[in-house]
């Protein structure tokens, strides 16, 4: 079995990554999965700007041609040298699992394989196969905790020789998290905004990342979970008028679904009812929001929560990669989630 813990990745990257040629990176934080895949790709030594050395595929490409992965890995590059095959969007596709099992039987000689997957549950096909193979390194990637977020802030601000006050740090941490790429981009935006200063102050965070119109964002997320279309549109209008970045609604909504996922898993495992879960895992919630979360737990199954979390993650990633489409992607995704909630409550 070749597997590391999520927090061990940095050490693994520096000390042991070159000992492996096949990597399966999975988890609910798609931004972190993507970032780690990029870091591993850089460690292979393969020229990432050479189309003859790097082959990027979406899982849909393999669905059309299930044998393509094995062919790509085993084929010889046009000009020789080592190759990297990089797969994105994997889940538990049997044709992928079968191909990976075949490739894991003997060490790869002239190729590297990186597979980006979603939130694979324990015992799922791809995760089970990868964890059992000695030649495959399995890397879980979970949403950043406060320690990881503090390290991210220190790294990005340190690169610009910026300090940060405790109040500003606390305000910033409240506005990021849930997706590594989105978090990193927001901290870099803050660093750029504060260039020329010695220290980031709380008002800088409010000005560039948004005071977040926190009340409006919470109102929008509550409307989404409640399936209240009119309330959602009203909250989004307030957010737009206040110049708050719309990605904050996406991010906050994702965090809410991640909380629902944990609560629902506990409910199903221990056969508890929503009110019982609210007494334990929901104690920190504001009293006004507790009925909304309790109702959502009654309406959303574990499978539907996982699907929606993955969709929100994908939207966040797309909005950060193509920022010109950020508002359109966010609005379309959130509107769809609101309508789904409405159908469930109907």
C-alpha cells in the first residue's frame, strides 16, 4: 500500500515523489487536487510545454476509447525521452480502474501518469485499487484547515515582504478556504493591492476581498438551501450593488454543502435524525440558520450532496481559471442549486 496523509504532501513532494511514476490525487477540494497535480508534474522533469512529451486528457476522452490510456503510457515518444500522461475529472470509471490495474502490475519505464479524481469515498473502485498497488501513490486532498490557511497566507504575503495584523488575518481566514486555488488567488490579489505597504490591515482585506457583505452572502446561501428563488435573486442584487465578489457566494455555499456532507454521513452511519445531529454538529450555527440546515438535511441525500459539492467545486475552479466568466459561471451554478433545492422542498 502506497498512501500518504493529506498534510504530509509537502514532505512527500520534496523527499519521495521521484520514487513513483503513477499518482492518484483525490479529494473534495478540486483546487488543491489540481495544484498538487501541477506540483507533481513539475517534479517529473518532463517538459510541460512540449506537446510531444505531455498528454492531457479528460476522463470523457477515455470513455470514447477505453484502451487509450494504456496505449498512451506504453507508446514511445516521437523524439524519445520520458512522457507524462495527465488525466482530469476521474471518478470510479471501470475502464479507468481496469487500465490502471494493468499499468500498476510492473514499473513504468519511460512515462509518468497523474490522475486527478473527485472525492473518492473509502472502498470506492478507483481508491481501493490505487491504495492496494505498491507502484501507485495515492494522495488525498482535503479542504484547508486553519493551520494550512495560515501557512498559505504567510507564504503569499511573505513573498511580497508583507506582514499582517491579527485582526486582518482573522478577517481574511473567514473569507477564504474550501478551494486552494481560489484561496491562493485571493491572497495574491490582496498582496498586490497592498504593495508598497509594510503591513496588511483589516480594512485592506475588507476593501479588496470584500467586507463580504457578510449578511448578504449568508442571505443568499440560506435562500439557495431553502430553494427560495425570489430571496436568492434579491440577495444577489444586494451583493452586486455592494461590489462584493460573487465567488464568495460560491465559496460559502460550498462550505455549507461540505458541512451538510459531514452531518449527513454521521446521520446515516448512526441512524440519527436531523434534530439530533443539530444538537452536536450544529451547535456552532446561528440560531436563525439552524432550521434551514435541518430542513436541508431532510431533503438532500448523501449522494445528492456529494454531486452538488463536486459541481460547486468545478464551478469555483472554472471561475478562477477563466475570470472573465466568473460572474456568469457563479450565477448559473448557484441558480441551478437554488432550483434543485426548490424541487426537493416541493
